[in-house]
C-alpha cells in the first residue's frame, strides 16, 4: 500500500513538473518563417515570393519574411537555403532557373537540386516570348532561321546575362535548329530591352509577363512563345513547336521549397496552407493578370515535374555547350 502511494505521488509530482514545459510548447510555427529569394527585388522570383508570403502571413501570425540573398546568379541564396536548419522556418523561392537549369550549367554545384530540397508547392509558371526588333524583316521564326542558316553569325540575340534563362532557352533553340546567332549578354533584362527597342540587337527571349507591355505597344515583333500552349494574352503568337523550327518548350515555374529532412509534420502544414493560398481566387487572378499560368502542384507531384525538367534540360544544355561565363 505504501509503495502504491509513493508511486502515485511520484507520478503526480512529475506531471506537475512537466506541465509548465508542455504548456510552453506552442504549435508550429511559433516564430517567423524566412523565405529566401536568390534574386534581387523586382523580378519574377521576388514577385511570386511576396504574393505568397503576404497571404501566408495572414494564417501564420508569427510572420513570413522575404529575404533577398543575391550573388553569382541564383547560387548564393540557393546554397544558403540548402544549408539552413531543416526545421520548417527557412524556405526557398525555387524556380526552373536555380533548381533545374543550374544543374546543367555548372560542373560542380554547391547544392543538389533534387536531394537537398523538398517541394512545398509550385504556384505559377511563365512562358517566354521570343521578340524581334520592330523593323526585323522577318514575320515568322521559320523565316528568321532560314536567314540565319544562310548567314551564320550575322543575326544577334540578347540575354539578361550568361547562363540566364533567356540565354539558355535561346541557345538551345539555335542548337536544335542548327543555326548560329551571335550572343549579346547584358547585365539584366532592362538594358537588353533598351537595345532591342533601339534596334541594336535583333531578337530577345524574355518572360512573357515582362514582354507583354512591349508586345501590346507594338514596339517589338513577337515570333513565338516557349510554353506548351499559346498564351491567352497573345493568342495569335505560335508556340515554338507550332513553328516547326524545334521540338522545344520551357516554362519557368516558381514555388516554395524546404531544406531536405524537414519534418513531415511541418511539411504537411506548409503544403496544406500553401495550397489554400495558391488556389485563392485573388491570387489566381493576380498571377493571370501578370501573364502567368496558375498552378497548384504540390509535394511529390512537384518533385516529379522538377525531375522531368532536369532530365530534359541538363543533357540539352551540355549538348549545346552553354556556359555560365
């Protein structure tokens, strides 16, 4: 009887001692979540990251903070996220650029796109639009390619820099078409537009959302879009496949990723809330107005899409001899 009383007393004491600790453990998240954007403010990475973060912050009252960490293209910020503690409090703004194309551009990456990250979900994808200068004497991509075949190196194409999405897509297109154009890299898209509008460069691939104002104004000549289907904002512009020049397509998707080994409970909570945000009518409308194709590709489905794009693009980048510098 005495032993039983001692046991009950010990249990009660341990429960009393443990109670304050248990009460102190707040459910995830109990502090701000950091979203690392590996590009400067103002671009596609930053726009999508902030749209999602602003909506998630209404659910996660502890806050969602966007942090731009730039350098070496997208390498610095992406590596930082890969090495962050896998606790659900650091996320990466991931895209085709840093989680697919970099795997083909760099001989030795400081991170492994598939192994070092777990997708939360993909929110939106943007096609690219191939634009010619307004006075370009060709009305189709096929005509441009025919001229380039007869005049190797005479036509020029701009990009936002060596190894950028604009550079890779264009170089892959010319490689598959078997023609040679001269690459003119710029430090960002804005100076490339300046020379395209000034007729100092012949053609330029850029995200369709950014290209849209110039196409709508008639200040450039749209030749093709890179997605699998024509864009509602430019229904008369054919896809690359439709031109017959090359069996090529690329969309730049954007979404949130967590470091590998983030606990399943945290991943599931993030995926549940992010899906609600991505499918919210106001978010869908905002992405569509910006020329994007809203997505809601979550978890394993997002991983499968990323893997498919890596298998498609890494060999093509290497075959085309595209270099980051």
